[in-house]
């Protein structure tokens, strides 16, 4: 049988979402004058590795690049469907505080 190449999300029925094992966010470079929030969307593969990362809401261009680089090193217990590991799309909010 062909492997399932679909990318699932928390909206799909019977999907057990991935669990973060390592998800470190780099410190914001420089002084923070006002709190900011952004988001990064990751695709987590069947092994729990981040296959891709894309900024969905920018905080600041240089910091966005640091977030994407860090995200590629994040590790998860993979999402499953009926006990079988699957690809999963997840959006993670990033907050920078004063």
C-alpha cells in the first residue's frame, strides 16, 4: 500500500497530537521595548522531527529567521492516527516580553 502523505491537524478526528520533547526558543536579540507575539507553523514528520517551519506572524525579520532555524531542531513524540505515526501541521505562538 502507498504511504499516507497527508498532513493532519488537530481538527482531524481520531488524531493524537504530537507532544513536545524539545522546543527551545532563542532569546530575542537586543532590548524589548514592547511585548510582541508571532507564530511559526511547523510540519512534524512521522519520526517527530520538524520537516519544515514557516513564519505565519512576524515578530521581526532577523528574529523570525532565528525562530525558523531553532524550530528545525525541535523534537516531538509524533502525532498518531489509530496508533500509526503521521505528519502533523502545528502553529506555535511565540511571545517576546519586556
